[in-house]
């Protein structure tokens, strides 16, 4: 096992980096300009999948990240085929998944009181 494989993933920092990269995709007007950003997002998503999640939500989080990864790869494929509208549509799906799965992170008032 290499040192990098043993290193713990800083999920919060990885997610911040993903958000930064995602924001850069919004103003892209050329498919070719989108590809390197999508490459970085794919790498970051793969890193996030290596993070240790709370046992009760690990399956949900990894499922969500796999869905994001699928959409990012589809967006990259579309961008490589110079189909910017299709790539942007996949990125909108990524954003929808982000919103859906971030809701899982929130702890309800009742969970705080009763565990």
C-alpha cells in the first residue's frame, strides 16, 4: 500500500474544491474549456469516494457520489463531442444530486434531542 493510499481523505476540503471547480463550469462557453475542469471534478469525486463516512449514511453517500461520477463522465463525454448543451445538462444533474444529498447531512432538531 502506498503512502497516498493510506492518507485519510479530508472530505470537507475535497467538497470545497469540488464546489469551486463546479462554479467554474457555469460561465464556460466552449466545450474544450470544460474538459479539464470536468477531469478535475472526476478526480475529486473519486477522492471523496475514498473518505470514511458515518456507518448509518455511508451507503447513501457513496450511492450519491457514484451518481455524481456517472453524470460528470457523461458531461465530459458530451464536452469531448463538442455538445456543450448536453454537457451543461449533465452538470445540472450534478447540482440536483448535490442538493439532494446535502440534505442528508443536516441533523434534525429531534435527532439532537433523542439521538
